[in-house]
C-alpha cells in the first residue's frame, strides 16, 4: 500500500521529530510498502540527505495557493492529497505503524474525537467570506476523525472531501485562531463528508482507550511538548530511536549522524 508523508514551510529541526520521521518512513516500508515524501521546495532542501523515502515530490506550491499558512498549518496535507491518487495512506511524520495493515474499502483514520466545543465549536463560530455556505445537509453531530493516520480508498470520496476542505480554508477570514479552523478543515469535515455520503469508516484505535498499552502504533503528538519541556525525556526518546534504527534498519545508521549534526 502506498503512503505519503507531507512537509511544508520551514521544518522544525527538533531531533525527536526527525527521529520519529525516519522511523515512520522506514517502518512503513518494512511492513506495508511504498512511501513518498510530498513537500515544497524548502522542505525538499532540508531533507535532501534523508534517503528514507522511496521518492520525493516537491510539488506543493510555496504560497499554499494563498491559504493562510499560520491558521492552516496542515494545509499542505490537503493539497498533497488532491494531487495523489487513491487508494493512499496519509501518514503524519510522528505516527509510526509497527505492523502490516489489511486495508479494504473503508476510510480508516487514527481514531474518533469527541465534539469538545473548545476544539470543535458550532459552525456559527467561523468567520467566513461572503458567499461561503456551510452544507445544511451535513450531520454536525458526527464525531471528528483524527488524521494522524488516514487511508482513503476511493478517489471520488477523496476529492469531495479535499475540495470541501480547501474551499473552507480559502474562504475563511484571517484571524489568530490556529486550532479550531485547521481541525475543522482537516478532521471534522472528513467525518461530515463520510457521514453525508454514507461512506464506511473504521479507526485504528478506540478514542476511549487511547492511553491503554498497545504495541501496534506510536503517535508522539502530546509527547512533543513534554520533550520540549523535559530534556531528559527527549534524550531518552532519542536514545531509544537510535537503538531501534541500528537494530532494525542497519543500512540507515548514517541518518543518525545527519540528525545529530543538525542544530535546533
């Protein structure tokens, strides 16, 4: 199964993030097949020495087609999906799959999320340009889908979702909300589109059991800030990543020296 990693704008040169990127790519190739790095020119230059992907495609426009890059920091993922044929897996660089997956006709996301109004407000919250209209036929009680992992098996559904997300991002008034607008475009609209089109959906993880021990998936997300705040935690994580690379991917030890010489 083909997967994509997506990078846009100036990547954060944090060692723990780079190690997770490397392991995410190499582990996908080990268990599940091809992985392509879709990015803009700046990201392609930053990752030039990282030979962990099957191919690199710097096709995302530097200006994100006019989308506000601060509000919509993950906009590049939607633009990358638009240019990638289904079936495809979009994998966050901090999400690692440690096993072979069997994927079928259902959309598969990492997990559902609760409709916390602090994260997913009513659509009346959003300030949109004149002429934009929220779909009155959507079921706005559908629970959002976390897209740290996203499998899209159907091209028509993918384009329907991606086009709606891009239209929303391009139609939003600029503001300082860097969370609610982005997760509506990427995660809530995915669930709304699937519900509207009656497309089957599955998840890798149960949202009510996310913190129970399991060995199939790693998602750093909330751990990133902990490592930024706790250098000892970051050193421990990086040490474990180096050991895993040397043990499981002996042809890629050179990546360690590349990461270690990058200055934060």
